[in-house]
C-alpha cells in the first residue's frame, strides 16, 4: 500500500456519523461486496462543515473514504460533488465507491434543500441555485432537448445530479407544448 | 513474529533442516546411478519412504510415491484413475475441496466428465446419504478431503471409503494434505491419499501419493524409471529426505495435545470476549483438526483484520480475498451457508508446533481492540449493536 493510503487505513479520519442535522448516503459494490456510508453536515452557505464515514470493505476503500472526508470538509456541496481527482496509490474502483457514497449524501442534502426552499420561484438545482423558470427559459430560447444541454447552458444539474429527473420532466413538458 | 498460519505453510523444522543439509552439500549424486554416491542417495530415499509409510500407516513402502507437491498428488490420483478406466465418466467430489481437486474437477466437466458435487451442512459436514445416492456403476473415482484447509472440519474417510467400496467399484481418493502430521491417519478404506511436505515442517516442493497395492494408476509424468516407473523425473533427494525427517518428527514427537490446548484457549477466549465473533465449522472439536479455528467477525472486513494483525506482528489468513475485479468469499464458507456479512469477516487461525502460550496471550491482548476499532467503523452499526 502507498504510504499515505496506508496511513489513512491504519489511522482513519472522521469515522462514524456526522452530528445532527446530517445528510447521509451510501454505496455498495456487487463485484467486491464492499459497503460504505457517508454523512455530512452542511452550513447555510452550502459548505460542508463535517464529513464522516463508515466502511466495511478492503483497506483501499477505508483509506479512500478517510482521505475523501478530509478533502471535502470546507468545500461547498457542488465542489465536493464534482471531485474527480484520483487519490494516489488507491484502487480507482474503491475511490469511486467512496465518492459515490459522498455524492449520495450530497443528493440527500440537495433534495432536502429543494423541499425546504421558500423562494417565489420553484428551485430545481440546489447546487447552483437555478430555478424552474430559468430552466424553462433556457430550453425555449435555445431549443434544448437534453439534460446535458441544460447543464451547459445554465449550470442546472452540473453539481450533484439530484435534479436530473426534474430537468428531464421540464424538457418533456416543454417538448409537448 | 507470531505465526498462526500453519495451514498455509509451516516453518522447516530444525531437525528437518539438519537431515537435509548434507544432501545440499557433501552428499550428492543421482539416485539412479550405480556407483557409491548414487547408492547412498537411493538408500536415503528408501529410508524417507519408510518414514512416510509409517506415519500414514501404509502397509508397504512401495505404496508411497514421491511427487513435487500435494496438488500434483491430487491431480495424478484423479487423472490417473480416469485414464485407467476410460469407460467410466462419472466423478464424485465435494463443494469444499481444495482448488487442486475442485478446479481439476471443473476442468474435467469441460472435458466431458460428469461430476456430482456433494454439499455440506452449516457445520461443514457431509450427509453420507448424498454420497450413497451419488454412486453409480460408471463412477470412476470419489475424491474427498480428510481435513478442510479453511475450517479444519474432518470428513469420516473410513466410513466414506466403506460406503464407496460397498456400493460401487469406484476408487476412493483422499486429499490428506491438511491432516498429515496433525491427526492419526487411517488408510483402511482408502485407495489413494495425497500429502504435502510443507504442511508438516518439511520444505515446499515435496509431496507424496499413497497408492494402495492393487490400484493401477497411469503415470502422469513420463520419462525415466524413477519411483518404480510410476513418476518420472530425477528424485529431489534433499526434499525427500526433508519429508522423511518431518514424518519421523511428526510420528515420534508430535505436539498435538499442547497445540490443541493453545487452540482451545484462543478459540474460547475470542468467542467469549468478542461479541461479533462466531465459529465456522462444527462446534464439536473432535470433528475438527486440533490446530485450526475459523472465526467470523461479523460486519467487519477480514482483510482489514488481517492487515491490523499483520501490523501487530501476527500472521493469519482470511477467507475473503479482494482483487480489484472480484471479492470472492471462500467457496467453503459459501457451501456452509455462512451469511455474506460473516464470510467477509472470516479469519483462519492455524497453530503449529512452534507456537507458545505467550504468543496466544499476545494475540488475545490485541485482537479484541482491533475488532472493536473496525466494528466502530462498520456501516452495519445497527446490526452490531443488536449483538451486544
């Protein structure tokens, strides 16, 4: 094992569950049987103030999850959701599994934030604060037909991805009218 | 270093090394040569064969043939019988065999043989009625192990052999690799019996196959007339001498009772102290090897435990082997229906003649803490707290 990865395996950081109120996610692999849980606490500016994990899997997974908790504390949820950098000396599959669990936790937060939103316009993308009306406008103005095109045009859906289904529904409605 | 992985391999005994040493320095020669040196080598081989025959209870030394390893012995026994009886296309074996038998039988299925795979119950034991039902007129060979390498569970080979011979004309092969040197061997109803030197303090690279008188077996390695023309290749005299010395040591100075006491202490304390520990294999210790404990630490990962123990200087093995593409839990534990979350956390402790009381106490002093640390990290926190 690479030295930093081994250090994190033997001395895992941020083990357990984030304090309440927390948002949680999990990921598991059918090929290797590993299971990892992530929980985060998010401040009013969408900054991750706490990140904790639990894992039952190989040493690479434990190291990857531990490293990831350290990496995301202080980042905003869209920043954390779009991490793609591969940690050194860790099996990429294990690192990906840890990121999936984190992303699942961020989506848990985003879904709650969308439900809680009290603004005038319905909020769709909580990562980049894009409203339903803005998305409709972009679709009409540019004849957009896919979620990827919407994300490129106005950032909606470019973070944690929890709103992709909602954006698709807006596209479908616009296409029918 | 505390070595609790004696089912994987064992340290070469000093007595074995002493016996081998002259054959790696001053005494050399080809045992097939007729001159003095050759004859001396031949005598050494004969003497080793006697020690092997004595340990396993063969009635004649000619029944013991040296091979390169246990896997060769298993392969030869099975393929040799099949080659001798080309009209018979049926094999009976179990789901918990070592890869040397299991993977060979899978290969033979692809070659057109029909294999009946006998299952085991949650204790790792066979239902002998399954065996009775499996035997057919075209069954060429029945192959089972004596002691399971992972759990130490023993199969009743005397009874299996009796059933095989009463109800069929099949040959009965026993993979005895994990048993030799650990328990007394009874070959009464056994036709072929494989053993491996490095499991009983001989070096790696030497094995033997017992072939009961009257059993005809096609040779697998063709060449010179070594081993009564049954297994060609210049004899590995130093290794053969090593195996002979190891068998003599196991016969004259076995340490079974002491090893069993240490194993019992380790097993009892682990099961008592650690809430998520559960034994794999039959609880009745008379039905298991005296040196082996296979214990699952539920909801934590075996490879993690192994690495923490390794860092503490303790060598064990795990039933779950992780590669980047597969994380296979052991076929033996799967056949026993051990739940996935327990199979993933299985650790095999296998003791040997060089383990001490102090080593067991040291292991017991570090293990609970390691398991507690990993349990605190487990995503199965609800399941774990229900166990307490």
